[in-house]
C-alpha cells in the first residue's frame, strides 16, 4: 500500500501542494499518496488524529494551523522551536514530530534558484507575524551584516527582534524608522497583499542591485513587487519558489531524498502565467 501524506489547511481547495508532491514522488520513484484535507477551524487536532489512525505517515500544515501544529507536536526540530510554528509533521510510533521548512525554503530559493548570496548583505524583513518569525533564524544563518524588521505596529517588531537577540543584534521598528536607509534585500512577510493593501515603504529602500522578494505569489505582479520595481529594485521575485522549496525540504524530511525542484517550479510558473 502507498504511504499516505496530506496537507491540512482552511481553506485548502486551491493548495498547490498535492501537485508539487505528486511530481516529486514520480521524479524520485517514491510510492506515496498526498492529499489536501480541509480541517475545521476548531478541529485541527481531531483531523490530524483521524489521519494518523488511517495510516498517515506525515503532513504539511498551512494557514491557519501552523501554531496549532506547533502545540500538537510532542517533539520539535530546533528550527520549529525557534519559529514557534510547524509546517511539517512526521507520525511514527505514537510520536508527532514537528518541523518547519519555510525558512529553509526561502533561503534556498534566494541562494540557489535566484543565485543571490545573502552573506554580508543588508536585509530588511517586512512584517512581524508568524511568517516573519519563521524565517529569521535561517536568514541569520546566512550571515548577513544587518537584519532589520519593519512592521506597521512597531512594538511587535521590537519584541520579535528581542526574541532573536541571542543569535544576532537585530533592529526592529515601524516603516518610518528606515527612511533614508537602503538595503540589499527587502523581503515582504506581511499579509498586506491578501487584503489588497499596499505598504508604506520609505522611498529610498532600494538601490540598483537590490532584491525585492515577496513571500506571497499570485497571477501577475504582487502589489509589493509593483511598488518595489517603481522604487528602483533591481530584481524582483515572488514566493512561488519558496513554496516549492519548502515542499522539497519537507519531502526530504519524510523520505530522505531531496527532489529536483526546477521542473516543478517551471510547470507551476507556466500555469500562473499561462
Ligand atoms: P502571518 O502568520 O501571515 O505572518 P500574522 O501573524 O497575522 O500573519 O501577521 C501579519 C503581518 O502582516 C503583521 O506583521 C501585520 O502587521 P501588524 O503587526 O501591524 O498587524 C502585517 N500586515 C497585515 N496587513 C497589513 C497592512 N495593510 N499594512 C502593513 N502591514 C500589514
């Protein structure tokens, strides 16, 4: 019988994860099934235990359950503990192991797919919610010279910066704090584009070689990337590559094989632009 995996979210119908993992399974010759499962907003733990009882070997977790998954796990990877959120679960012998591959996916997309080294760079991270928290430690591991956090609510950026102070001295504040500062990389980890709102970016953030990276993606240019391009960002990238890379990292956790992401990313990109 094929090994069973799933992604849990709410909503989940438009998730690209089943197609991504199906392609990975074919390219690596793994005998597995991967399904999308809708969990009720107040019923994540029950949905997962039903899945484990049915033989589920592992799962991905997406919005809004990553913090529920963090609490449900009885063992955590170091990166999940740091992130305070779990996007990958492994079920074995009654244990629920929680991992977080989002930050690794972001870093791999930037350094490997885009060929952009983060070492020695000045990075500005926009947002101080769960998405931002999840990528800070993996970004710091790339040894940037500066990692600063800008958030609509300054206090949340300050709290987040302080939470990682044992790893590196981070700055945190509201957007206006960075007026007159420029960065090599600006990463949008806010949820502003979900509501179609644009961010109050100071005008001098980008120089010609700057990379603007949006962890969101969609058909066409995201509002953040549109603004970044107008403000002079040399290079713009959306989060589709991060989506595929975090999936590949989860696949590696489950199956011990890192799938080739290039063809899958190209196919998804063709689907978005086609
Ligand atoms: P996620 O898990 O996606 O990070 P979250 O924890 O709710 O979601 O965090 C959302 C982030 O997007 C926060 O940093 C939020 O800013 P506040 O802390 O000030 O709420 C940010 N955000 C959402 N809508 C925004 C908007 N219209 N403009 C600026 N920032 C916004």
